């Protein structure tokens, strides 16, 4: 039985894929990178070989994630330059301190840190609200925050405005999958989109009223309704793959009743 040929990624193929994903023409990319459109064309077809500096410059212009910049470098014949460390590695102490302070400082309201796949990296104690009554299989490592948010046996079964929140989260996940080139995000989107909620109308569209500012998460918690909105923060100048993929999501009370409820829980 003969050996199976393995297709190696070419730099030109990867460059073309990212250019098309960003909906940028060869001419526009050439202008931004200060090269000729002919040179970009030659790079994509393999008729020219890029320097390491050119790989880095094109990746920057196309906003390619660091993980994929390493792939571009390897495909062009260079060593990857962006390390990928564990969050709890000793070299990451400055990142750990920042995350710990943000999480602790946000108490008594929930805050979580997630990776590129929305897997939970860290959380403060208030985030335990989202784990209450959730089946053990959904809390097995790695805990996926998107899955927790929409699974009918987790938060999805407690969201009072499920249709609106579900539509927003699925749209966000689809856009992230397209922008990042992360195939597993697309798989996660399809999994969540297939969840069913007996008796729920998922076609309800939210029409903003004159007093609306943000779409809140309205969660049933016992005899209370908790109304929250979120903010998401990332590190501004990451040079490590892990750090570039971390996001900090903080939850804020959308009304006085929710603020009082969290104050009481604390």
C-alpha cells in the first residue's frame, strides 16, 4: 500500500485565503504594504518568495491573528516568532496579576476570562451564578462559556429574552469564526444553533424602544429577574499567541434591582 501524500500549506495559498477573507483586492493590499500589485500576485502564485519582513508586513496589514502569522511564516520557510505560553506559566506573571486584579476588582458582579474558543480560563466568585444548577457534563473541563450561555439545561433555559440573546450570540460567533479562520468556532456555532427549546419562539425580533441603550441578558434566578449587560476587553499589544486570544467579559447590572441582588449575594 503506497504512502499517502500530505499537502503542505503554501504561503501563497494562505496569503490569498486571508486577503479574500478580509475582502481586500491585490491592488489594495499592495498599496497598504507599499509594494506593487504584481509582486502580491507573484507571492500568491508562488512565482516570488517573500522575505520574513514582507510576511510580517502583509500579515499586519491583513490583521492576521498571531497564531496564523506563525503559520504564514512557517509556510514561507521561516521559524515562527510568536510564542504560545500557558496562562499560568512563570513568564506570564504580569498577565496573571492583571487578570486577577480585574476579576477581583469587578466583584460583586460576575467576570470571566475566556480563550479564542470561549473556553473558561478564569472567573471571579460572582460568576458562580452561571454554574448553579448546571449538569455536571457541562461543567467538565474545558467549560465553554458560549455553550453555558445557550444550552437549554444551562443559561439558555433561564434566559427570559432567549430569542434576542441567542440571535446576537450566534451572529457574534459566526463573525468571529469568519474573521479568525478558526474552524472549531464554526463547529461550535453549528452546535449551538442546533439547540432546541420546546415552547420558545426563536423568531422574535427585538425592536429597540426609545429608552433602550443596550440589549440586556434577562435571567431568571429563583423569584428574581437579573438584568445585565456585558463589556469585553482584550490586551492591547500582545506578542504571545495565548495573550492575543484572551478576552475578559465583565457583567454589569442593568437596573437597581439587579445591583441590589448582587450586593446581597456578596
